[in-house]
C-alpha cells in the first residue's frame, strides 16, 4: 500500500485504514503533506467506537492547527465527513 494512502491502523481485531486523500482536503493539506505532518506529530487523531447494537459507528477526529475534520464511519464502511474550522 502506498505511503500516501495509509492514515491510521488500529491494532485490534478489526483494523481501520483511511486514505489520506479523504482527510487531507478537509484539513487544507495535500495527502503528502498530511502524511509528513502526521509523522512529525502535528496532526492528531482520536477514535471513538459506539457499541450500542450491530449497527455501530466509529467517529474519528483529526486535528491540525486550528482545523478539525471529523469522519463518521458506518458499520458498512461508508464515511460521512464533516469539517469545523475554528480559525
């Protein structure tokens, strides 16, 4: 897999990988710059998983400077991006 494609991989039973091309524009970055900023520790991400029923969702929040991008990942793998710029 190309370096530009792999964002996060949660080392659990179920692994999640998100293409940098999905996140980078939400943070105002190119995929290459996003990966460089992740490696430098300038982009942070957190994940929360709902376990209410079989139709659980995962919320992943990426932060870079004054920008925040939130992805909602449905149980079928579809994603619904949201963005909130605070600056």
